[in-house]
C-alpha cells in the first residue's frame, strides 16, 4: 500500500507538471494563427536578431572603453 507522503508528493509533482504545461500552452498561444494578437515567429525572429546585433555592438563599444580605461 502506498503511504500518504508518497501520494502527497505525487500529487504535488502532478500539479507542478500541469502548471508547467499550462505555461507552455499559454506561450504557444502567442504564435497561434487563431490568436487575434498573433505574433509571426518568422518576423519576430528577424526583429530579435537585429536587436541582439545592436546590443552586441553596444556591448563591444563599452568593453573597448573599459579596456582603454584600464590601460591608462
């Protein structure tokens, strides 16, 4: 016979799994064509790549300034 603690732990694990699955489902809905606020993943991918590129360039400039200040 399964003891109470094992049943409670299993119930908690299942609750956590259900919460995780709902979070994934909610995230996927953002990209579902039936969603009136649909996010086009192809366009969003390009936008994110561009933003990342700009951030990397800004970081590179800051790192150069840090290096320059450390040398002086």
